[in-house]
């Protein structure tokens, strides 16, 4: 659906110190890595976008199978003509790992002890 170099409309759904998470209207998610926010040094990612804000992004990579995008806003006037709207914040991609890792470790321990 999306192609490299497409400029698309996105909604900011999360901010982390390493980048901006977005969602498209057709449920693709994506990351604008801190290195793709500006050609200048980016001290604070949240100085560039807020959760719920609509922005324009340029597509760098597409994974249609996972509906994920790698994006940039470096060379765009990415806020032109958009207003903010509130949406719920997308959980950090690391929350799944953080929340499930102890359970997965215990399951593997049990699996190994059952084999003995």
C-alpha cells in the first residue's frame, strides 16, 4: 500500500526519548527515529510533536506484513495545516517485553526441569 518516499498523514500516538510513534488511518504503525526528526541535534523529542497531533511523514521503509513503517520528518514541513486531536497513547513497544519476560523465563525454567 505505501511506497518508499510517499508523504503520508499520521497521528502521533507515543513519544519516547529515541523517537516518535505514529499510527495511520488504516492502522499501520511506525517510528520516526530521533535521527530522522531533524538535521540538527535533537535534545528532547517531545519538543517536536505531541501525542494526538497530526503530522506529515515521509516513508523510508515499509513492512506490509506487519503493517509497520520507518519514517522521517527531517526534510518536511511536517505540521503545516494540521490541528491536534486527542487519541489514546500507544503503549511503548518494550512494554510487552517488560511485562512478559518474567513469565517467559519461568516457563522456560519449568520446561527444562520437566526434561530432567
